[in-house]
C-alpha cells in the first residue's frame, strides 16, 4: 500500500466517523457531550495531520511551495483547528452542535482538496518505491502506536 492509498483509506474512516457523529448530534443533550465528541475528533485529526506532514509532505515541501499548495494546506489545517476550537467556547447546545457540524463540513472539504490536488502532486513528485516505503512506514507507525497508546 502506498502512502497515498493509506491516507485515502484513513480519510474514508474519518468520513464514516463524521457521518456517525452528525447522526448522533441530535441525541447529544449537553454542551459537555458535544465538547467531548469534538475533543475526540480533534485528537484523531491532529494525529492524522501530523502523520501526513511527517511521512509525505516534508519530503516534497519544495514542490508544494512551487504549486502554492503549502500555504493552502497550512491554512486549511489552521481553519479546521479554529472551527473545532469554536465548539468548546459556546454554552448553547444548538450552537455547539452547529459549530461541530460546520467543522466536520470543513474537514470533508479539506479531504476532497487533498485527494484532488495534493495527492496527485505527491504521486508525480515521488517515485513509486518511495510511495510504497512511506506507506510501509505509515503502517508500521500505526501498528506501534496502537500497541502503546
């Protein structure tokens, strides 16, 4: 499995999680329940974003800058963080639900952007062997992380 295939597969897992969270939002009765859900998503996304940076984007940082994708990627990550952080600052359950839903919508858009624009750049920039090596490193990291988390 290449790093691109691995990241796309992880995106699919996130998209499934987002659907479940959105289905569950009306059932959450307190702001604290929404905040807890938000914190769980924040933690998972933070780990995912770090893995993307560590395993692939650092290797092609110069290409991302040439295509003006580096600033966009960084902006998107900060915007998602900001949207998720806004969930924790409200006291009204309707606003908390609405803000979490908006953050999930932003995440979906970001994943689509990565898959349409960024991942093809990585595939062009890196040799197939490198993509496979990064995929193997990603799988090894996942395996180690799940054992010691």
